[in-house]
C-alpha cells in the first residue's frame, strides 16, 4: 500500500515540478498532453502503468511523453515503500515519505530552473520543526527527552544549516569572486537541519557537495560543463537528505545505528 501511495504522490509531484515554477495552479486544470493540449483521461493517468500501456505516447496525437513522468512516479513509489519499511512509527514514516517526495520535487525544479521554491523549502522547515517531538533521530540523540527539547534540537539543526551555508557562501565568494550558493540552497539546508539535526545538516552538506563536485568534474572532463558555469546544488543536497532519512550516510553519526 505504501508503494501505491508513493506512486500516486509521484503523479502529483510531476504536476508540482511542471507547474509550481510557472506560478500555475496545482489543482486545475487537469493533466494535459504537452503537445496537443488534450485532457488526459483518468484511465490514461495511472502512474507508470498508463505510460507503459501507451508506449510513452499521447493517446490522441501520438506525441512522445517524457520518460521523466514515470521515472518520478517509480522513484517516489520506491521511496515510500522503503521508508515505510524503515520506520516502525507510522506517523514518522508518513512524514518522511511526504518530505522525501517534496525533496524529489526540489531536485527536479532546481535542475530545470536553478530555483528552489520557497513554498517547498519553507514548508519543509515548518513541518520539520512541528514534527520534532515525533522525530526518532532526536529521541536517540537526547535519550528520549521532552517534546520542547526535541523542538530546540530541530531549531539548532536549522540554525546550523543556515550557518554552514553562510560560511560556505562567504568563503566561496572570496575565493571565486562570484556567488557560491543561492538563497534557495540556504533555506533548503535549514529545512534539512530541522529534520536531521545539526550533525545531519553537516553530513548532508558534505555528501551533497562531494557528489556535486564529482558530477561537475566528470562533466568538465567531457567538455559538457565550463569551469565557472553554474550548476544546481539542490538535487545533490536533496539526495543526501533522503539518504539521511534512511540513515544510509557513511559518516558522522555518533549516536549509534538506528
């Protein structure tokens, strides 16, 4: 059931990725073919399955539909299945599934537009702070602890995310004489810190920066990226945060395995 819910969430995340940067409504009108603009019937909008049955084409104009749509649906379905199995607490599992889906949206929007919508990053920050009393990371770190102690821990994580980005941006601007981090990245890492704590924010920054550097250098080696050409950081930071939800990051967790 979690996987099915994740597939359906992925269908909505595709709408968010496509419409939110353009300022369009997420609720109306319904899905349309990007080529002929005909409405997509409900039976042609079943996550992944409809794409396979229609061979990746519109039923009406036979125009190709991007492979991204079923990929996002399959990705969120897999994440939902994995996170539901990962956590014993249904509330926390549901919260991390929703957060992971939001991070998937961030990754693709930033990849396409070099922008991270405040609606998502600040929403994640708010939910992360409010959900702190249910956060098993913080219970482990604090040895259980009162609800307000966990909220303070989340606030500390958010503040640490902001501080890390401020230091990184300041050093980067002095070294390279150009903007090193965008404002969206700063808000996103603050949100990640609210969910994962101070050490989690640090780990996500390090892992995201390492993955982004490897990807950027590989593209430069192929001549596909110029030396000072900008590259979105949100996808790598989002991926690191999702790994953190599974507790799969390779270092920096002194509180023991979950």
